[in-house]
């Protein structure tokens, strides 16, 4: 139905010289309707089925917080009218109750070779070592050639940011003059957009590679769309149907995917050229890498505990036990843990990246404190006793089995008994002790004295 206001607008526009086509486009009505209004004919509008409740819908639209589903429920509960959801939404549009948000045309950003690169992160679900986890995908894209570099991390702090950007600049064999980032506290110390102040360590890191970090305006995601657009492609192409056994394997395969899939693929935005082909033209304009790229690590001072370990990120790494209780310097890189004492390396371990309360013990750091069961050492006393006679060998073995450690004290006492008393009496006492399972050396000596008295002394009473 055409409103009186629209009818008056059509007549006014026609009198001002506007064409029927222009009026139709401007007021969004058909040309035949415009002709009927101009000719003065009455347009009979067909009454709608739900026209009587339009006023009720207008009344409920505000209290129901513009929720059409809730309006539908109130109409059914209070007014007994069952109105389909599609009819209600059409009615809301016709009454223009909701402000229509028009999508503005987006512009384009053009960059000269070596002028800009864009960096961002995004959480991606993936399967690592048989478990489903959420990893942080870090990506760097060159603005001119669209060449991309991708890596994954369990978390993304300033330490991981320096690790990633170092590897990205090595991969690109250079860096652009500026790097656009979002307003993340990983790189920014305070502020946002053009007022952002970079963290001192990240600003110093950028100076090493002759690049400057710049934050875009908040919610202006189109400013770094070249890197944002690739995350969906990475998630649906690289991660789709793939599982990984560890972080190192995941990142190696990500680099291989960049080399064989993402960067050789022709892009329509590049005139059907691939990023690798355009990169050949951009490479001479990149800032060259420094002669020496400093390694990325995080230093900390630790005291070796009395178990011979140092703790880094809740995980424990072994140190030679002679350094227990001493201060050492620990250098944490992305995949290694190095321990130094007085500028000398004393331990080097693979880092437990995404584990907690783990422990790594290097071979030779901690000799066994207790001797292993079944590997008791043979003492000098045992060597002196063994080999004389089979019964004594069995008695020595039984005595050691019933003694903690190597039983050196008891073997020494047994050797003194052997050397003190006659061999025949000692042998008879050993055989009888074996028969009755007698391993008490005091009672064994009394038994030896019994045989000695019977052989060498006449102890029969006088008649």
C-alpha cells in the first residue's frame, strides 16, 4: 500500500521535472504505480491478512527489545494470534521498525615493494599427539607479493613473538620498512592505533631488522586484511585432515605447506601470478638481514635444588649433582633449555613446550644413590671365604641373603671364626648350621666350641 506521503512525493517530483524512471528508483516503487499517481487514478491496495495487528507489533517492538521471536510469543499468549515468524519479519521490514545497516563499500590498500608487511595471530583447533588442542597460529604476509609464513605455538607472548618474527624474517630473507599489527599487548606497551607505544624490547627488536611496528585503528580489520584473509585458508587447507605428533613436526610441515601450496598458488589479485613470482620483484626492496642475527632466548637465574634439578615453567631439568645448592643461569629458547655455571655449559635439554610438572634427567647427571637389588658387590671377606668347601659357599650365600647391603660385618666375623678354630670343627658346625638354618653367628660360635671340646678335651666326669 502506498502512503499519502509517498503519493505527495511522487507528484512533487513529477512537477519538478523528474522522469518516471528516476522517481521509481528514488522512492523504490514500480513505474506503473508512479504513472497511476501522476494520472490521478486511485490505487486500491489489497488488505493484508495480518494488517489489523500491525499496530500491536509496533507497540511490542520496543518492550520486546526488537526480538521478533518474543513478539511472536506475546501475540500468542496475550492476543491469541498465531503469526508465522516469516510473516512477522516481513511486517517489521515493511513498517521499517529496525534500522537497516548498509554495508559500506570497502576500499583497497596498495603498497609498493618492500613498503609493508602484516602480522597477526589466530586460535586454531588441531590434533597434536592424538589430542585435540587449540594452538595459536602466527602469520606474516608481505603487502606487495602476498608471500606468507606460518608457525604454531601453544601460547603467544613476547618471547614467542620474537621467536616467530626472527624465523619469518629469515624465511623472507629480509623485512619491510613497517609491520602492521593489531592492538595486542604482546607488542604494544600502552595506547592503541596511532597513539600506541611499542614495548621497549619489541622496538629494539624491530631496529635490529630495520622495521617499525605500527598498530591499526581499533576495529579497522580491513587495514591488515592481507594477513587476516589467509587464516581461513590455513585452517581449511593446511589443518584439514592432518594430525601431528609434536610442535617441531607441526611447524616443519607448516613451512613445507607454505613452500609447496600457499606461495606457488596463482592469485587473481596478483593478475594470475603467484606470490613466489611477485616476490622475485619485491626481494631487492626488502631491508637486508643483519650480518649476525642474535639468538632469541629468555634468561633466568635458578638455584639447583638438592635433588639436582632446576625448574623452568613448572618443568624440571637435571643438572650434575655436584652443583646442588649453587646458582646457575638458565637460557630458555623455543625448543632447548641450556644451563650455565660461570659461563660454562653444564646441561643441555630439549624443552618440554606444552607440558606441566614434567621432568628430564640426562644420563650421567645423577649416579644411583642406592645399589640395585640383585647386584650386591663382592667384598674381600667374601672372596676369602668362597671356594674352600661347598657347604661354606652355601652358608655364605644364605648369610648374605638375610643381610642388608653386602653384609661385610657378618662376613668379617665369619672369617675370624674360620681362622680362629680348627678347620674340622668349623666345617662340622657349618654343615649342622645349614641343616637347621642357623645364621646367628654367636650361636654358630657356640656350636663350633661344642665340636672343639669333644675332639680336643676329655670332658667326661671322673668315676
